[in-house]
């Protein structure tokens, strides 16, 4: 028995392309909303109302706002998203001369955060209030970081904390510590396993893609708003596909069928359900339980993309998916090895 | 003498210049040239008009992002052997992408290495100032800085002692030098244990958070409490046995009431209620990430404004 290959066909690529088109088209739509007079609408997210409240409370109490952009390994899209929200928080804090602290787990995030926070103070005309130590690198070890941030929350008696980004097991340590000093907490984790902990310990939680919607709502930039609407279109498509899948799998196919390659006609080369009969010449003959035909490597969409002209392909073993390729000239036996991943 | 340019990856003929033999002039010249080139490029970028600077950064972002887009979407070569050559241009691109990956990843690591220096500088500035000004708890800052210097030294010395022909001998504790014992004491005996201690604190925090979450304050909290209770009870052998006995009294193995065993209810809750909800959230996060990545790749994002 050779290897069995999973083939999603062209649908995966087409679906990704569709999502990209939705996002780009809606960004274009939002950018041109002024010309067409059709504003793109997005609804209010309750967790975001809490941001102004939390910063206002911190100002009244004269205590700092602590922000943590998760525990990423490098600057990724999630960190950028978290920093977008933090720049909004910092802007309000800068207006009210409220102290802030951004705690970073990763050195590259630290440098990006430092630049972004300084830019916000500069834009607000309050660069003299910018404290270079308000953005800190704590540690790049998970629990050393948790201990460091918990210590800061306790020592500084934070009035508000924002935990937005990728959090793991330390999420509850941070949230419960902040809860113990009575801080208002707004949190969101892109790790589903941590969201329940935040829900249990924090005042407001942005669940799932609300995290990505936050900066669009707060800044109202056409690019962000358009992108958000594109995301919603994509979600509607996903829901439609789920419903279609539900429908198709709910309809029972009568009799035993197998996936067979179509030999002729417009669908030539694709796979289709066919009934398996004991006597193929007699359509009324009983169906049999034969061994299912396995999809080989040569049948997969990816393989066909790689080999648009399959006439030169010679297999060692088609079922096992091993085939012949031209070889590098072996000039030096010591250097001939290497290359393949 | 300790070779300060020792590397973790042994060089080979096909390696780039930064994998040249330790201490070789080739390596030193290569590093110097790359450094000068980097400084020169940054200087040129700073000299460029502000408007065009944005386009230059966008171009580099697009090229770097484009590589990873290709890496994820271009088909992977099937059954590639070390000496294989591509059979057609499509496969040629595949080979190029997979061969370039280690080099592109190295660029990322080098950049992260430079930035780590900035992070450590921030740490030293904050805690150094606290020590100099003798602020509250300055002694803890001293411990932090002393520990970081000590671990950097001991860690490197330990790693270096494990390089070369005698390295494998150190798998046996009898062959250890004092520096290996020192590393084991501070890293395995100190840092790892403190990590584990912090991790175990979560158990207590879960208890206090669960207490607050399960208080009946609203309909949602009551539903949460009820479902959590079923799941918790279904994992307790004594309770499930007692419950199952009760159900068996009510009906035989094919009776409708058998659907209400704790295991069945828990399985239904996790498979029918929990898993689809999590998948729904995952879809949202995935689509959000895709849109965010697209905005960053095409430099459409205006951060901080």
C-alpha cells in the first residue's frame, strides 16, 4: 500500500484569493467613501468603551496604566495590532499627563513599541512628558516576564491594565495580580486556551476577531474600516460554505461509491463518485466491497501545478510518490551531498 | 584561549561567509564588510528624501513579505533528494524557495540579535539608575544585573566547553569541569526551579478566578456554572459510577435514559457546544490575521496615527 495523499484541490487557493480580494476591494471602497458618499458602517464593541473609562480612572487616581503586547517571538501582525490599540491608550494618557508603562517580552517588540509611543507623545505636542523608561524590556523568559510584570503591577499599584496579544500560561498570573490591586482590566488573547482565564479575571475581554476590529473602531482609518468590512464578507462566505457543507454531507448517497478518476469528457482528470458493482456490465448487479482506490501523489492539485506538462515524468514508484529527477553533476564527493530539505 | 567567534553551526562548502571557519580571516573580513555595508545602507536611507524613504521601506517590506507568501503558497517539491535538479521552471522556483529559507531565517535572527542588545541596554539603564540613586529595593536590581552578567559568562563558558572533540565526554557527569557544575547549579537548579515555581502559582490563581467566575450573578454565569459542574463531576470516578448506577436502575442498556450519563453529557458539551464555538472564534482570528498581514505586506497600515 502506498502513501495516501490529501488534496484540497484548487479550493484552498481560490478561497484565500477570495478573502484577499474582499479585503482589498473594501479598503478601496472605504478610501473612496468620501467621493461616493457611502460611509462604511461598523458597530460599537462594548469592550472598547472601557478603554476611555479605564484611562480616565487612572488619571483620577494618579496611578499608571500598564500595557502588555503579549509574549511574541518577534514583531508579528498581532503585536502591531496590539500596539495600534496601545497608541490610542497612550494618546489619551498623554493628553491627561497620565503615566504609562509598556512591558515587552521581546527585544524587537521593545524597539518598535518605544518608537511608536514616542511618536504619539510627539504628535500630541507633549514630547517633554515622554519618559524613555515608560517602555521596558522585562525578560524573554515566560515566567521571569510574568514575575517581572506582576512585580511592576504591585509596586506601581496600576489603575488600569491592558493585556492584548498572544498570551499563554502566564495570562492568569498577570490578570489575577492586576485584579488584586483593583485595576480595571481590558484583555484579549489570540490564544483560545487563554480567553476563558481572561474572561474569569478581567473586566472586559475582546474575544476572537474583536481584537482586530478594535483599532478600526478606535481610529476610523478608511484602510482599517474597509479591511474590517472585508473580513466580515469573508466570514459570511465561510458561514455559507459551512452551511453548504452541512447540507451536502446530510444528503445520503445511496449505495456504495468510490472516488474514481474521470477518463474522458470536460471533467477529465478530476475525481467523481461512482457506484461499485459486482458486474460492471450489469447496472442492476449487487454492489461489492472492493479495496478503495488510493489517491497518489500524481493526482494531487499541487503536483499538477508543479508539473503542468507531465509527459517527462518517470516514476520509481507511483503509489509511493517517488520519481526520477535529473541529478547534479558529482564534481566532488564531499560537496555532492546537501541541498534537499 | 577561548575562541570568542565560536559558532553553533559547523561550516560546510555551501555555507555562506558567516559560517566560515572560526577565527579565519575570511570570517573577520566578511563580518567587517557586512557591517560597513549595513551602516552605509542605513546612512543612504537616512539621506533619502522623507517621501521616498517610505517607498523604499515599503519595497523592502513587500520583497521580504513576498518571499514568505511564496514559501507558504508555492507547492513543495515532492520526494526531493539531495542531488536532485529541478525538472521544469515551476519546480526550479520550488527548489530556490526551500534552499533560500535557511538564509532568510538567518537574516531574521541577526536582526533580532541586534535588537536584543537594545533590550538589554534598556534593562541595564532602568536598574542601573535605581542602584546609583539607591532607590527603594535597589538591592533587587543589583541581584538582577549581577545575575545577568554571571549567567552570560557561565552559560557561554559551559557551551564553549562542550564544543570540540571533548564535548561528547561531558554527557557523563564524571567528566564535568567546575564551570559545568556552576552552570548546572545556576541554570537547572536555580532558574528552571524558579520558572517552575511561578508556573505552579497558576493553580492558586485558577481557584480564585474560578470562584469569582462561577458566582451566580446572571443567566450567563449560571449556564457557565452548570456546564462546568457537569464537566468537573464527569471526571470524578466516584460520582460517575454512582450516577451510572442510578441510570442503570432506570433503564436497560438500550434505554433512552442512557443518553444522560455524565460521560455522554460531557462529550456532547465538548463536541457539540465547545468545539464549534472555538472553531468559529478561530475562523475570525484567522481571517483577521490574514487581513492584518495583507495590510502590513502592502504597507497599507498607518500605525500610531
